[in-house]
C-alpha cells in the first residue's frame, strides 16, 4: 500500500483480507472486518454502509499494527480486548483465557440445575473464573443468586472484577483469590460448583493450535500429563463444600480426557448422577454430577 494515497474502507478491507490470507490466517475476511471496524471506531456492519469513507492516516497506522500482530497469530479477542460471551461483552487481556462458545453450555447446565431445590438465593462458586465470564453470565441470568468467582491469578481477578463492575453486578458477584476451592469456607454450603478448569494434557502441548499455545496463559490451559490434575484436586474440595443434592458442573477436554474425567467424577460423586453436558448441537463439552441427598453419606466420604 502506498502510504500517500488515501484508502477507502472498501479498498482497505480487500487489501487487508488478501494480506492476512497470504499469511495463512483462515478467517482473514472476518478478522480484517473486525480490526478495520475497531480502528475506525464503528460497528462491523457499519463498514458496509460507508465503503467509500477514507481511513485517516492514524487509523491506517493503527490497522497496520493490528494486522501485523494478527498475522503473527495473536487472537483477535486480545487485539480488540474483548470477547462476547453469553450475550455479554467480556474484557480480556493475555492474563486470561478467551471465553469460548462451548463454555456457554456450562452456564446453561448450571441454570437447569439451580431451578431444583436450591432455595431462593442459590449459592454458586465459579472455580478458575479467569475473565469472570461464567460468573458474570450466571449473574446476568439469576439476579437473586449469590455468586463467587475464584482464581489463583491476581491478574485474572483484576480483569474479572473489572468485568463484574462494568456489567453492573456490584455486590452480587464477589471475587476472591483461591487455589481451586482451598480458601473457600465450606459453610454455608454451596448449591453449585462450576468450573472450566485447565484441562489440556502436557502431551498435547505440541499439537495445540499455536494461536492458543503461544498467546493464551499456560496456567489456564495445562493440567499435568493427562490433563486432569486440577479436576482430581477439585473433586474432594467440591464434595466438602456442596450441600446434599448440590451440583458439580465442569468442562472437560477431548474424548480420551473426558473418559478419564468421567472415571474420576464417578469415583467421587454417586456414579448414577454423572451426566454429560452437551452443546446445542449435541457435542459433549463437560460433565455434571450431584452429591447424594443424605448429609451423612456426603460428609462420611
Ligand atoms: N472460567 C474462564 C472461562 O471459562 C477461564 C477458564 C480457564 O482459565 N481455564 O473462560
């Protein structure tokens, strides 16, 4: 691009798409649109209402920088600093995992479960809350719930807090630093423990999408040789903190990892209570289980 000639939005999109595609970016057109809209300060669909509008030199320089970073594999959500999750705009930085659409099904599974027997103010804890996406989505749907988001990372909690504040949840969602549930008192008991824990096996590191491996926080991704170290530690902690008939809802990884996860969950929770959480197209994304209804049995474990 000759820096002297002003480029219109239409021309810019064409050039940027071709350039990104040439760098091997599969979603070149969409990414070019998102980044162009960002630098122009307009919504993506508004690009098509003003294809003749020229970019200012400042916008063009900004776009060039974003396109370079995208070509190196940096995820668009980090370039924009936000990602939509459950209809909410969630702020993200490289300190947190980018919320994924499949995780929305975990939120749905929790919503299904709080209906039954949780009382007027269901108590829900989101373990490894990261950006706070799950906790915020639940707060948006269950105004009367008491929600706690915990994470080991202070940097992540800062983002989560900002998301809770910006989305207007105030005191309805609290945030705390905790290694899984270690710092979370068992009393009063919880109705739901939900978590999208790190679940990538170390052995999968090399085959992982470089956009994920090189840019997302490793502590949010990896969980020991088989990808179940966090889950294994979480299970007894969750059992101690759930009320009788309370629910665990966790995201799991690939098929092999999900089988391991299922065996672990079934060994801790009543095996007949363990079910798969599926996305709207029926693809399994996680597991849910319920503690036994009799208090003695739960506490006797
Ligand atoms: N709970 C956050 C999410 O689902 C972060 C999960 C993580 O960091 N493993 O997006």
